[in-house]
């Protein structure tokens, strides 16, 4: 009798390590044309991202995998649901804004993304889930990272009885000086 393979559920910080291995190596263009690297010769990230979604406890639907491909295609970044919707439309991924919001929140709950709330009505999602802080550029409505070593947090109050502090998020709002 054949047994089904069981996926090991990873700790949330392990997901980002797994996602990094899903990004194929991109060669820098040579001065001479290199015809050996056709788009078909670059391996797809789809099977790897599908496995990462499964390990995170998410069903890898076509739309979730397509959104994961867009989110984790390169360097760490901060994206709003509206920005991701525009990218999905440009990439001809047929997905509603509501599905994008739901997927982003599911990715966050699974530990694949970190949510950065800049005010009550606006959130960005960060592909870097490590401990660090953010600048919010109000004029550009953009979030950028502050290295964790740049801010020292001291003298936190005791949390209420029966609770524990899980993390501290610092968002420093800035505006261009005139």
C-alpha cells in the first residue's frame, strides 16, 4: 500500500528561507548576446512556491501561486493591495482586489508577509519578515526599511497580566522638507 507523503510545516521564519530558494539565479547580461538563456531555459518558480504555500498551510490555488510569483519575484519590498492588483493586471493575472486583500492577509497569517499599518485606512505588506522598522514617506505614500540596528527600544512597560510582547513596530512618518 502506497502512503501519502506528508509535508512538514515549517516555522514562520523558515518560510522566507524557503522562498529565497524559489528565486532562480538571474545572470547579468553579457556584452555579447547569449542565446543559451532563452525564457524557457530559466526554471519556473511555480513548483517551489506551490510547496512553500503548502508548508505554510495554504492551499496553492492558481491565484495564490500567481500572486506569490509577483510578490517574491526579486528583492524584498513593500506593496499595498492596490499596487499588487495593478501588477497582477499588467501580468494578465485575472484576480479581484478582494481576492488580493484576502490572499495578502492569509500570507501574513501564515508568516510569509509582514503587515505595516501606516494609518487606520492604509497598510503595506513587507516581504521581509525579519525584525526591522520603517519610514513612511507621506508625500510619496511609500514605505522604506530602517535597519533594526538604527533604533534601540528601551524601557518597555510590563505587558498586562497573562500576555507577552510579541514584537514592536516603529513607523517613522516623514515628509519632504521645503
